[in-house]
């Protein structure tokens, strides 16, 4: 399933849109949880984030194997560079985002599970029943990274969307249609 200049593979399209919808959903849920202290959604958020990480990791491997799609329009060097940096930034930040969340949870002693399937057990104090951090510094670093990556991802998604719209409405070159499988 190789790609051509004019056509992306179904795998690329499915991975792209699964991650786009998944990331935007998890960003929204995460913001809602933090803003309104809705702690009951954490298990769903964490489980979904771990599953999305598998898809993101698959996309990284796929993109490294396939290479980047060829642009349909010759753009100015600065615009081409900005597009490359945005794509690489999205690839890296969407990979680091769930890693930072898993680091925050695991090192905070909360463990990792996917909808009840335990991947890493919680570090619980037998007397109090409360989670005990495994490494407070790494848990704190994970939390800090997660907060920063929120804004990095939102910024990069905004640039990516602006570029897609410029190609579609400005250049009228079919780039957006190509990502829609047309």
C-alpha cells in the first residue's frame, strides 16, 4: 500500500483521522476534567489515551517507513519549511502527549490500565488505601509536560489546519481532498 503524489494510502488516511478525532476529543475531555474537577472521567481519559498512543505509535512507524507525502503545489521555501516543521512537530508532540500522561499516572502511583485491564498496578498504601507516588519528580515532570504539550498540540493543529485550508481555498490543489481519500 504505497502512496503516490496524488493518492494517499487508506492506512495513512485512517491513521490521520483517527488520531485527529482522538486527540481533539481527549483534549476536550481533559480540559473539561481539569476545569470542572470531574474526576470520574479520568479512567476513561487514561484508557482512551493509552489506546490512542498505540495508534499514534503505529502512525509514527508508518510515516517513517512511507516518508512524507509529496506537496501538490510548489510553495515558497519558508512556507515549505513551516509545513515540514509543523508535520514533524505534530508527529513528535502527539507521541509525547500520551507518554507524559502515562508518566504522570504511573510515577504518581496511580498505575495504568485500559478499561480495567491492568498494565501497571497502582502503588497503594495498604493502611490508607491511597496511591503512593513511585517518583514524585517524574510524576511532576509528566504533569508539567502534559500541560505544556496541550498548548503545543493546539498551536500545531491550528497551523496544520490553516495550511490545509490555504491549500484547499488558496492553491485549490486537492491537498485536503487527498487526505479525505478523494
